[in-house]
C-alpha cells in the first residue's frame, strides 16, 4: 500500500493583493509564500496595516488574491470554504444575543442540516471542551468577554475543522483573561489537532502560542521572517512558561525580526 500524505493545511504561493480605492491603488500584500502544516500553530504579526487580516481573509476565501494561489488541504480556498474545512473567529465574538450558549454553538450545525440528536451530542461535547458546562443555557449578555469568546471558538469548531483562522480573538480581553484564554486555546488546539493561523499585535501572545511566528513587513505586506519557536510541545506549554528564560529569548528573536524589517519603528505591535 502506498502511504498517503496529508496535504498541507494552507499553502500560499506568490500571493499579491491590491485594493483599488478612490485615493488610488493600495498594495496590501506582495509575494506571500507560506505553508502551514497540519496541526501547526502559526501567528501572523507585523505593524498596523501590513496586511495580516487581508491574508487571513484570503485564506478564508472572504477575499481573493490579485495574483497567486492559496490552497487549503489541497483544494482551492473557495472549495475549502464550501466543504467547511476551517472555522473562523474574530476579535468580536459576534454571537446572536437572542440565542443561548448552546443555541449559538448549534447554529452552523443547524445551517448545514445536522439532525437534532447528532447536533445536541456535538454541542454537549463542545460546551465541555470550552469549559462552559454551567453556562450552557445563558444568553451572551450574561457572559463575560472571555466566556463569549469561548462560545465563538466552540462555534468555530462545531464542524470539526482541521484549520482554525483567528483574527485577534483575544484583543478585546483584559490581560489576565487573555493569558487564560491563550492557555485554553493551546489545550483545545492540541485536543482537536487543528492547525491554527492566528493574527495578533502582541509579541508575547504570538510567542506563547505558536510553533512558528510569521513576521510581516510594513505595507506592502511581505513576509520579513519566519521565526521558529523552541518552547516544546503546545500541549505541554504551561502557564508558567511565560516566566521561562526560553520565552524571553523567543520574544527577543521576534522583536529583532520585526525591527530588522525595513521600518522606522513598527507601529501597532505590543511588546507587553
Ligand atoms: N477593503 C479594502 N479596501 C481598501 N483598502 C483595504 C481594504 N482592506 C484593507 N485595506 C488596506 O490594506 C492594508 C492592509 O490592511 P489589513 O487590515 O490587512 O492590515 P492589518 O495588518 O490586519 O492591520 P491592523 O494590524 O491594523 O489590523 C491597509 O492599508 C488597509 O487600509
């Protein structure tokens, strides 16, 4: 039997993106080549406006490249969207206020015709996965920001995607909740085996979460450097890793990569 290899989770080749605006053309991305392995955690970091969200939106087929190609698990980004190969979460949880936690998590399953019994079983699993068992029947306005984000993550995972796309999902949370959510996300990613592409402004967040940190240069966004992290397996990355010497070394490596990019000083990147 010939061994079958799992296709790369994300493969971007020569991706350029130019927006036409009233003020003229804005080159948001230029010559992006990026591969994300199955189960790998990648963060995109770079100065404000360098095209991080644009790249994520192109991977999600919410926007299309001006040139170049993106494949998700060996198919076009468009086909991957139709096949629900990825889940997506943004800075705002975007929950329906009139639905409970379970109702919000069940939504994508309802939309895709999953029957009631299977749906209920899957929602139970997801509620447990994100640790919201005691809050299953609460409405979004009865939850903290961190809990709302956990509902959004559960909803993104509803259809067992092998890829999660996340655009600053913890950006609106206080620092303690944010650190807690980072540890939770690592646990969830390890449990589900999903690859993650994560946009952030925070160097420590990128370092803590990632297998590799993709450092982008200011507009037009290019990949300035890809910094491999050496912090051990994601599932073993405990909370106190943030006090470890290796953690600070990795922060320095990413900072140097950011400053090495042709910039006069990166705006919009947090070092806290
Ligand atoms: N729909 C659009 N029309 C015109 N220009 C756009 C559009 N979307 C993004 N841009 C421009 O493309 C560039 C990249 O934007 P993008 O939001 O991807 O950057 P970003 O790195 O995610 O920024 P931030 O860190 O501030 O969120 C910016 O100059 C932005 O103004």
